[in-house]
C-alpha cells in the first residue's frame, strides 16, 4: 500500500480495531505475555496508542482465533 493511500485511511478505524482486540484479550483474561507465548505476536505493540503499522490479515486471524471472536466483529460499525 502506498504511503498516500495509507494516509487516506481513517485512523479511527485502526484505533477501533486495536481497542476491540485489546478488549477481547482482556475478556479472555489473557496477558500480553501469554498471547506472545501462545502466538509469537507482540500485542503490546499492536495495542499501543500511536502505533500505526498495518496488521496483517494473518495476525488478525490468529488473534481472533485465540480470542474466539469473529474477524468481522472487529470492523462492524467503524
């Protein structure tokens, strides 16, 4: 994705997805360290405010599977 296209993406969508992932992790009573151990994904970085790197679809699928949520729910209403 080109930088110009990235700049057009509403940051509220990215922040919304990050917050929903964080909430799902907490609902499962998982720590960031437990998620890292289970998946190899450093969710502390993904959940941090101001972190705007793209999350891959694979990352989202893995986390949604672990948290037992639907990927579509991350985007609904954003």
